[in-house]
C-alpha cells in the first residue's frame, strides 16, 4: 500500500492537480467459487421477513472482510499490468504509485492536455475490468470541462471555479483542498458556546487533520484567554 504522505506530496509537484475515485471498488471484484463458502450469512429467503431463514453466500468482496482491501489492490494493479501495452506505462505508474488504499487517486501533471489524456486512458483501462473511475475534481476548469457532469465529484461544476460566491472545497484523503487557490486549507468548527476547558482545547487541537504539518505551528500551543494567572490553563506544547 502506498504511503499517504508520499501520495499527498506527489499530488503537489506539478501545476495541474486532479483527484478521482473508484466507484464501489470491492463490488467490482468477484469471489472465486471455492472461496464463497467463507462468506456465508443467514437471511430471509427471497428477502421476505415472513419466509424461513436460509444460508446465502457472497459472490463479490465486501466491506468488513479483512482480505478485501488486499484483494482490491492486487486486482487493480494486475489490471494495469495486463493493459500496459495497450494503454501506456504512465497509466500503470499512476495506478501503482498514486492510488491510496485502492480507490482514491491523486495526481498532478505539467499541463491540462497531459492531465486529461492520462485520466481518460486510465478510466478506459479500468473499464475493461468493470472498474469505474469517477468523481473527478481538479484545480483546472479546463480539465473539469473535459468530462461529463455525472463523472465529476458531487456538487462540483466548472462554474464553481470562476464563481465568487460559490466555494470549491473538496475533501482529499482527509485534507481540505481549495480548488480555486489550489491549496490545502483547514476548517475548525466554531466553539463559542462551549466552555473554555482543557478538554475543549485539546479536542479542537486534535480535531485538525494535518498530516504534512502545515498548521502545526499554529495549533500546538494553547493560550490563556483570560487575564491573570488562571491555574486551569497551561501551555499545551
């Protein structure tokens, strides 16, 4: 599995950044006939609560089964390996080095043309294995315009990048990505109505997901908000 920090760092290397997602990755892979007996469960016959309870077995991989992520990663890379001659070595490199877990891809390239070309070839390559790449998001309006609206991330349109009134924030591996400024940003929930306690301060500080450490100089220290020497407050860092 690729390291999360490495994926995020490579995502910031080039001017044109893009993310995408695989739709229901586990469901795209079938379970071998001889392995299905390990995925048995009890349920009402024909999904009728008035009927008898019978034994079913899964024919596809499911969430909660420990081997499912490893099987998905293996299947994804095997698809890219077998299709390398037809779709290109850069497609295989994208699949092997820029996917996190098995369904989120982050990539940056020098130009819009390179980005669109690589994404479309990757999408078509994965489609040969019944794997759908969708939910495209990019800091470039030209890249977004190259795909149908139903292929874009939910609630994202090309006009969002030019609109002054609309936000264009995407959640990218737990980090907030502002498409307009093409930068990582942070959001902290307002806590004006919460009591000023050490527990609240620690909760707010630990609630900021900052893998790269961009906000660390700001959030590692708690400051006494009241005058005088209040023994309830101490520096946190």
